[in-house]
């Protein structure tokens, strides 16, 4: 019986050792220079940025740029050969994609010209379902795909225009353990920029992914955050772009950024038991001294733990992050989680059209809460106190939302205020009246034949220069100057 127990413990130890050896690996692909198809400006720069970010996060990452079919297939074969049992594999692709032989394919630099059909004599790219199967067979625990390749399908229409993308529509389902996030959905085309004033070097999808890829927590939460923000960015310029999302993950949550608890050392294997013997009598122990008063409770630092203790609202059986484990182990933090959960859903019901922004704030707060793992070096009490205070702060924020009337949708200009850098653009973003005038001017400009995504016609370019010249003044005079500029342009456009 004892030998059986030792064998079981040893097997569990070896299994834990194998899990500890599992790594995070990535292959990053950027193809912008196509020989037979329309080229793309951003994929190579996007791929380099994603590769650098993944490397900073501890991934073993390789990058492939402007590769033809055989070179791309060879690089992917080397990637799968490097995988070990239990690895998390990430594939990022930026470029063109289309249906080749009916299969959704990530196209290599030598992909056939537009209008070509049923050509499969040589590898012109990577079939998404096939490479997902190959990664799974190699032993990976999970395979995560970020596909920024929804700019149009060259093989579903005749030249010169690409057809709408087929992102998210696969002939066969992805294997178990897969998650795929595309830059857009089938029937859409992904934006590379938000307009003429958008100076960000990365596409809409990739810039959003770069902003979230370091987030702690499950990759499912990361994917949903990216999806929500891309939708909002596209809506800011009256464009519809909804990233397609396929989720076949099973088992414990998959994370791209491990918490300190995931990096804990493997326990020492148990030694063989000694022969039974009669233990010697124990030495006399000093009698414990009575305590005049109990030590102060560690809950004094946060108020939400004073409610009825108990489990949190999430499943503790799936808790993997250090913060989640701490909440599950401390019934007082479980009380905080239940109070916050009720406050959030009540606030969400009151938020009206501001519910999207409220959910985004909640995701940001979760990241701040999970960052309390950094207090682990000071002991469990410090982690609990950090988490409890985070709950107190968020509950107070939600209480303000709950007691306010439903939020109206914020007034925003025709450009994305997130990337406003010039003083005039910042002034427009801070003034709802100016933002409304900017949207009105943009509608009139488009009605007159202008395009925010094509070349700017001379009169509009001259007006933009005059408007931006208002930066020479400051204070209330700046806003007055911008108002005058918009009033004049709206009148010229027939407003």
C-alpha cells in the first residue's frame, strides 16, 4: 500500500515537472509584398511590433516576413517541431487571406493572382484548420490565433476589387484547445486606419491587440476586450468592423501572461519511508503563554469584508491567478466579490448606452485587482489587503453610476480622440459642442463628394490647415477660433 502511494505521488510530481517545463511559443508572420496581389503597407511593421511584445512577455517567438509558400510552410514546420507537451502556442498573421480550394488560407507572398480558383498544386499559404490540427498533434495545450487578414478575399470576385472577407467562416471546425480572433467578420473588410488624421503606424486590430496582449488573466478575457475595443474604434468613424471570434478552449483557463503562482517551484519528490521504529519520547515543551488580547484582524484595511463571509461569484475550481486563489481562500474577499458583482450588474442596468464603456472600465479594474499579486513578497495578508482595497474603490465607483440617471452616449468627433495629439484635436475632443460640429462638417463633406479615407481635396486640406492654425492662441480664445473655423466650413459646404 505504501509503495502504491509513493508511486502515485512520484507520478504526480513528474506530471507537475512536465507542466513546469511547458513554455509559451509563438510564430509571427507579416506579409505585405505580394507578387500577384495588391500589396499592403502595415503587415511587416505590425508583425515586428507583435514579435517584440511577445518576446518581452517571455515567449520564445520567431518572425517570418514576406515569405513565399515553401518558405512559409518550412518556417511553420520548424515551429511545430519545437513544440513540447503542454505548451501554449500563439500564431499571429498579418497579410491577405482567402479561400483556396474552398479552405480559408493565410496567403503567402507568391499567392496566385486575383480570380484564380482551385489552384492547390503548391503551397500558396497556410490552411488555418490544418495548422491548428498540426499544433494540436504536436502536443500543445492550446493554440491561439490572431489573424489580421480580413482586408478582402481575392478569390471570391473578379478584378480589380477584392470580395468581402471570409474571416471566421471555416470549412471544418478548429480542434479542441483552439481560440481564433480575426480582425473582422465574414462579409466585412478590416480598416488599417481611422482616417486621414490617423497617424498610428499599426492597423486598427493590431494596435488594439498590442494594447491588451500584456493583460493578466485568461486569454478569453483578452480576446473579448480586443473585440469590444475594435468595434468601438470602428464605430467612432461610422464603420462596422466586428472581429470574428472562435473559441474551442477546454479545461483550465489559458493565460498568455502567467501569474507568480503559475511559476511556483515544483515540489521535491517524496523519499522512501524508513523502517518502522519506536519513536523516542518527545522532549518537554514550554507551556504556551496566554495571550491577553487576540491579534488585530487583517481585515481592518477594507470595508467590504465586513459583510457575510463566503465564496466569491466565480468558480474557485477554475481559479488560476494568484488574486483569484487569494479570494477563494479568504471568505471575507468572497464577500467583497459578491457585493461588487451585484453592484456591477445594477450599475450596468442603469448605464443605458454607456454600458459598453462601463464594461471596458470593469476589464481595466480586473487587471488592477489581479496586479495585487505583486504584493506576494510581503505575505498573504498584504495580498488580501490590496485586493480588498481594490474592491472597496470599485464598489464606490459603481455606487456613483448606480445612483445616476442612465448615461447618454458620449459625443465624439469624426476622428478617434484616443489618438488626438495636436492641441486643436484635443480641444475638439474636450468640447462636446466642437465635437458635434466636427461630425456635422464630416457628414456635409462626404455628402459633397469628399472621402475621409481617400485623398483630401484641396479646399478641405486648406481648411484643415486654417483650423489647426488656431493652435497659435490659448485658453477660451482657442475654442472660439475653432468654433469660427467650423462655422465657416459648414456654411461653405451648404450647412
